[in-house]
C-alpha cells in the first residue's frame, strides 16, 4: 500500500480562516482595542504562530516524513466503512491499514486508496506494531480488546460508549476540547452522535454567554443503529407498501412510517441511556457538571442524519444577531436559515456533509432568556467517523502517537 501526501484542509485551517475573517471584519473594537491597535496585531500574530493552521502545516511536514500503522476494529460496519473513506479522503498519513472484524465478517475485501484490503478476524496478535486503532465494533468488543491494544503500544480512539465516562479517558470533540488529548493514557473516547451534534452547535454560544440549561429533543435516523438497521427500514417501507409482514430484527417496532422513543434501557427516573449520554457526556466535554440538561430521544424513519430541537436558557437574553454571527463563524457548523423560503436544516441536506447544519435561531417566546435552534448532522460522519478521524489528526499533529513504529513515507 503506497502512502500518499498532498493537500489537506483540516478543521484547524478552517478555525484560523474563520478567526482571520472575523478579525478583519471586526468594526466594534472595544475602547482598549482602539487605543492599543498594536495589541490587536500582536494578538493576531500570536494566534497565527500558535494556531492550528501552523500545527496543520506541521502535520503536512510530518506527512511527508512519517506515517502510521493504523487498524480499524469493526471495519465492515456503517461507521467502519466511513472511517476507511475518511482516512483516504482526508489524506491521513497511513503507512499500512489493517481491517479487523468479528470472524463472521472476516475474509471480506474492502478498498483503500484503490487497493483491495482483506478483512481479518481480530485476534491476540492483531495489534502488534500498530500505532493507532480506530474502534467501532460496540462496547463489549472495545472492552475485550482495549488492554491488548494499549499493551501493544497503540492508541485506541473508541467510538463505543465503553470508556466515555471513565475519568482516565478523555472524551473529545476537537473543535471544543482538543487539549484533553494530552491527558490520554492509551484510550480516547469519541462521544455519542447526539452529544457531538448538539455540542458543536451550543459551544460557540456558550463561549459568548454561558448557557445554564439545555432542553433537547432528538429525531434520530436509522443509521444510529447500524448499517443493517438502515437496510431494515428500507425493507420495512417496501413491505408496508406491498401489504406484507414487516421485518423487525434490528428495531423493536416498525420504524418505516412510524416514530418511537429511543429503545436503549430506561433508568428509574424514566430516562433512557441515550438521553443520559447527552447529559453526562456534555458535562464532561464542556467541563461543567453544573449545566442543567435534559433530552428526549426519538427514532424517526430517516436513513442517515440525526436532527435535534434545542432550547437554551441563559442568565440574560441572547442577542439573535450575535447568535447567528457566532454560528456562522463556528468551526464544524454550516449556518442554514432562509426565513422567507421557510428553509432550515434537513437530514437529507446534512447526509454526507462534514458540517452540522444549524439554523432556525429564534427567541423562546415563553422565556425572555431562552434561545432555540434546530440542527441536522450526519450521524455517521461528524456524529461518529469524522470526529474519530479528527481526533486521530489531533493526535498526529500534537505528536501524541508513539513514534517507535512510524514509517518513513516511501520506504514501503
Ligand atoms: C443511536 N446514539 O442513534 C446511537 C448511535 N450511537 O442510536
């Protein structure tokens, strides 16, 4: 497999460009900034030299000289196959890609950079010499192999819920808490899809004016239950249209032409696991467990992008213009609002996109300090695989992967 290098535009470049744009567009300088314009310049210079763009250029240089032994655990699932595409699309410096699965899926052939790669059954020696494992095979599989992965010297970026709330495991959305990566002890957790999508939209507002309470209602697609569940919804729709028996192997009830509350286990307060993930994970990512959060999670007959209606409460009214501007400039967000056309984020538009579509920003008419937004985000990409690959990029940029088995590009 020949490693490639080339142009690569990461979220970190986007951060810098958005910052620069915001800076050049800034007209409402504070008295202090107007009095000391050189401070603005020095701030810009300081930002540039410490910026992610700078680090991104470092990654470009690293890419020319170093690459990594990468394994995907759970390679044949919806997220696994997206991970393969994203490593290729984003030109992650892969020296060799190992695709791992359960024995049931082993032997399949998938393609990476135009070459066939045979999926191997995961086993005791699978992680020998591997630097980075991107895991998306479910919590029990992650728990079963985590020790072997870490003992082999690799870093595991885990897409399951197995380690998310472990205090020794950073839980990361690179646009929000990249610094947490420095504390890793071999495992980094990728948050749940609903948490990522909500946090990406709320964080830019929270940094302007702290949010005190979040009320969310989700509209979750079939993709959250996996590739086979997506196929099941299509089969259900076909069966209903043909007046035939409706298959329900992956969902407890027919999802086609129906909606039902998320079927993860319920606690004694009446909240399901999916809802509590949004609460607990957001606390950990924002570093604020005093933030009041509640969610109602609902499965809807959409194939691959989740949507969420989110109400935020602040201590004081949030200016609508400031909220729109913050979201227009936020990394990972595409602002989508056309009030005349009544056009706002939709899962069909979000599918296949990296950015979370956010819009329909309005005041909560029942609360002067409330603000409402609506979002749609691709559950498989930013909700899972893209965030995982962005964490991998962060680890490479900040040299947080081991160096012992890195290869020099061109040696293979
Ligand atoms: C779901 N949150 O949508 C899950 C996927 N991680 O059901």
